[in-house]
C-alpha cells in the first residue's frame, strides 16, 4: 500500500504505519503520518557523537544496548516514533521486537531539527513522559545546548542543562557524561 492511499484516512494506526515501504520518511504522531525529511549532515554528526559516547559507556558497564535512528518505537496504537538515539537497560531487553521497540525505552535522545522540533518538544515529550521513558535528552544544535530530563513520578523534571560549554550528565546512568565540545564538534 502506498502513502497516497494511507493519507486519505483521518486517523492512522500503527497497522497503517507498518504498511509503508521500508525507509519511508514518516513517523506516526497522534494518528497523523508526519513526513520527516532526511536530517542534515550536522544533525547526523551530533547524533553520531552522542551515540558513540553512550555506546562506549553502556558497553563498558554491561548496562544494556544503545540504538540509533531509524528505529521504530511503538508507544500506542496511534504513536510510532523514530528517536535519534535510545538506550534500553539490560533487564528490559525483551522490549526489542523483531521489527520495532515494543515499549518505552529507558533513555531517549532527540536532536532538534526545524521539521520535528515542535513534535519533539510537545507531543512526543508528553508521550515519552506518560509512557515511562526514564530520561529524555533534548539536544539543540542551534543553541549548542543539551537539556536532560528525569522522569519523576510520571513527570519530566529538568535534571541537567548545559549550553555552549560544560557537560551533559545522566542521572539514569551514573557516571555517564558527555562534553558539549565533543557533541557539537
């Protein structure tokens, strides 16, 4: 089924989303198929830097696994996202399905881009919060900043913020921190 046939519906489900051809540039946000153009090279450099540093730490600790986009994360029947980087704790690896992540990852990193920033800061953030994501990183390439939110009782609270210099630190993964000079280089 092509995207033209899917776009005629008012509200799409994950079953509709799964019918898209592999590699289709869409996320399912609030029942709407939202086109997400390919990221810029700088976006990918930032994502790669965070992925690399997080992967080194997680592997050394035997803490779980780290995946990067494109990877589908199923959170509800009308919600299928592709976060830039995710971490899943060792004891929760069973949420990794054959085709998608079948529940909220423990940590989600979203690198803002003009086409997705609204969703990352609003709808997706609220859904990550309510679905049990334990830590959410918002990375802003324009401001060269990282905000780290911890999920405290079903609500995101700002844990750490760094802008232009300094480090972003994780509460979920004690000892993991990354310098902004590394992320934005």
